[in-house]
C-alpha cells in the first residue's frame, strides 16, 4: 500500500512536473510567438528603414546633381561676368579713344540728332567757325550757310544723304566773324538696330590754304609769268569758246598771229632784262588796242596771238590790225635808251577758213611769215585757196582703209625712262604709214583725215591689238615692257569702248592688262565727263591705266583733271624743249608738276632733248621722261637691244647729291 502511495505521490509529482513543463512550454511558445512577432516587426521596420535609406540615397543623388548643376551655372555666370567686365573695359577704352579722337581730331566734327539739331561739336569745329559750343548747340547747321549755294544744292545734298546715308563734297560756309571759307564736308547717318536714323555725324576740313594754292596753280597754268597775259592753255580755251559762240550767233572771228620784228637785236644789244621790259610795255599797248571781249595771249618769246570776236563783216578787223601795228611800233623808253620794234601779223578768219582752233592758229602763223617775207611791219590775210593748192594731197578715206587692210601701217616705239633710277619703264606706240610710194608717212598727214570717221575706230583698235601682240613677243624673250597707246576723244566716247578693250585683251590672255596704258589727248572733245569717267573706271577694272597726253596745250580745267581717273599726266614737249631758255615755259612745266603732285598723279615729260633738260626736270621733281635725248622712236624689233644697252647719264642719278646747290633755276 505504501508502495502504491509512493507511486501515487510520484505520479502526482510527475503530473505536476508535466503540468509545469506544459505551462513552461506554453509560456515559451507564447514567448516564441511574441519573439517571432517582434522579429516580424523588426523585419518590417528594417524593410521600411531600408526603403527610407534608398529614398534618401536617391534624394542625395538628386541633390548632388542639383548641386553640380548649380555649381556649373555659378561657373557659367562667373565666366559671363568676367566677359562682361572685359567687354565693359574694352567699351570704356573705346569710348576714351573716341572721346580723344573727337577732342583732338584735326577735322571739325559736328553731331546732330535725327532732326538736324546740333547736339555736340569738337574743339576744331569751334576754332574753324569761331562759334562757342554754347552758341551752336541746339541750333541747325544752316546757321553756317554762306549764301553761295542755291537751294537746289542743299536739296540734292539731303536727297543723297537720305537715300545713301552718306554725302561728301565741297561747301562754302560762313564763320561767326562773317568770313566765307571753303571746306571739304562729309556727312554720315548713324542708325539704330531698327534702321532708324539716330544721329548725323559731319566731318569738315578747312581747305582755304589748298584753294589759295590751287588758284596760284591755275594762274600759273593759264597766264604768262612775264606779261600776265593769257598763255597758250587759256588761249586754246577762249578760242574754242569763241568759235562755239560764233556758230550760235552766225558771226565771224579773227585770229592774228604776231611776231615782233627786231626784238632779237634788242635782247642781244641791251640784255634780257631790257628785253623783258620792252615785252611788258608793248604787250600792254597791244592789249589796249583791242576791244573789250577780245583776247591777247603771249605764246612764248616775242610771239603773241589775238582773238577778235563779234565781227559782223571782214572790214571790221582792219582798224583793229592797224591799231596793233601802231602799238607795236611806237618807241619805248627804258632808262636812258629809246628803242623801237615792229610787228609782222598774220590773220585768218572763221568760219571763212573753215578750220578748227589749231588749224586757225597754224594758218595765222603761215600768214605771219608771209608778212615778214614781204617787208615786216604789216599784216597779211591767210589765203585759203592758195594754201589748199600748195598743201600736200592727202589720201582719201578709202585709200586709208585700203592701207589698213593691206597692212601698210606699222608701229614705232619710243622708250620712257626713270632718269633717277635709270630704269626703262615702258614705251609709247607711234603709228606710221609705210606708203608704197611716199615712204614712211607721219601720223599728222593722215590721222586728221579720218578723225570722227568709222575707219578711225578700226585703226585705233588695230594699234591696241598690235601693241598687245608686241608685248607678247617681247615677253617670250624675257623683255617685259608696258606700252602706252594714244586714243582720240571720239574713240573713248564710243558707248562700247570698254567692251571692245576687254575683247582685245581677251584675244591676248598671255598679256597682263596692266601692261596697257591709254593716253588721251587733252585737246580731245570730251563732251560728257561723267560718261567718260565711267568708261575709264570700267577699263580700270580690266587693269588698264590712263594718261592725259600733251597736258597744257589745249582745253582743260582742274575740274576735268580731278574727275578723270587718269594716273599719269604728260607734260607737252613744246614746253619742255624751251624750258631752259624761256621762263614762261619753265613756269608752266613747274606748274604742271605741282598740279600732278596736288592731285596725286604721276607725271612724265616728253621732249627731253639734252642732259640739261633731264637735270632741270629732276630738280623740279619730275623723274619720268622720254624724248630724242633719250631715244628716238624705233621698230619693235630694235627695242630689246636698246633696253639692254641703255644707261642713264651719270649726272641724272647723282642729282640728289647736289640738289641743295640748285643753280639752274636761278640762271633761268
């Protein structure tokens, strides 16, 4: 029983332990469930934390990108600021420079607004006009007008300015003190980005000094230095105008060529100073013997030409000629000496003679020699019928055309040189007629016959084409020389002249157009200067150069010299040949050289006969020359050998070494 009790106790204990274990197991199960639940919560929290971490990482990447972009923008703005600062510095520098130029410019500067109200002027403008800035600011530039220009002048100025945004020209204005002065004026419009005018800027230069110099040059170029009578240049101008006036009025005019008899003896016995005094006195008397409107010109030495206009009949000229004879033959007292000369006068009439100006003078000259041969101190009328009978028979136009097609014309070439350097700078092409019976005929015997005829254009083109062929031939043997060709005003004024020149150049592609120079006779009738200038500019674009030939011998003006785009002026040989003895010719040569320099043209002298001619020209500032003292015209085949052997006289290149001791002008 006791054993049963013990087993029952043990069983009860075991049961209690089992219940306790079950309880602990349940507790551990609950704890495990709680732990598992906690673990799940922690896993959820960890997932949430991981997700938050990823989100923060993404936000960090975005933030880094934004920061990088901001840094880049910051750097960009820094660069832009740096550039802006540099541009500002450059702008300030430009403004300072502009202000300096504005203040210190040699030109007067005036700025207006779009309504032409003056807003700013510089110091030079103030000095030029005499007005203070306070007196002109707010005013209109018309306050400077001199009254010398018409209203049409200003209308044209503004029309050009408004259409082209630019105008340039010569204007006469008035200073504050009332003095009228010339200025070179340039006006430019300044527009904004929208194309609207904001300002007008004008630059002006006082050209008073240049005008005075120009007037002096004009006087030297047109008046005799000794007697102050018109010279050959002005005579040609007045005679041409007188002929045109006669044609309109259907009147006559007379041309008298006068040579003083016995003047050489006065010079030889009493000296040149007394001879000059005699010339001055006699010229004043002869001028007084003419009527108002007539012209007396001295053309050199003791030779004079009178142009008598407005003659209704031939008889009107007789008393004028008798007064001229009396004026020339009246005794002249110089110091203690009384001397007397006379005049031989040759006279021709227009239109009875039916000639141009040059022919009238030549015919009067011929009649003058007739007066000398028949006893001097008299006048003689030119006999047209007798002159025509004694004149060589000229070939007809058809004969000249036949000669062209038969290749009877040839070109001779006269070299042109630089006397200072000794270089051969080119040649001039001179046409000759190789006549089968008469031999070599000079151009003056056939060119006047075809002047103004179609055949003259054909012959002119033949000369240009032949010259280009000659250049090509010389180039093939290593001789590179430009050729200058004479052209008439008639040929130059053909509407297709530039096109024809282009075609001739195209036919010789191996020749550089710069090797062709076209010489225009100054006496050519250039009717439309603007058209001629446009034609010359068209030829310039082809590469062709131009020269004004025989400058000073015919009708000319400084306006023509300024407007015609010729690079070279040629001094006529008639002035050069006598310049060593004739002070008038010397003055003309010096004047032409001065004109060339004033208009920035090259100048060449023809008619250099001696070494002294060359030295005289060098001392006057003319280095380029041609003439018999250098070389006579020669066939093209002879040019290469001449070029290889020619050498300038030693005294020419050396003249600069002695130029400070210029004795020649004093001797003249």
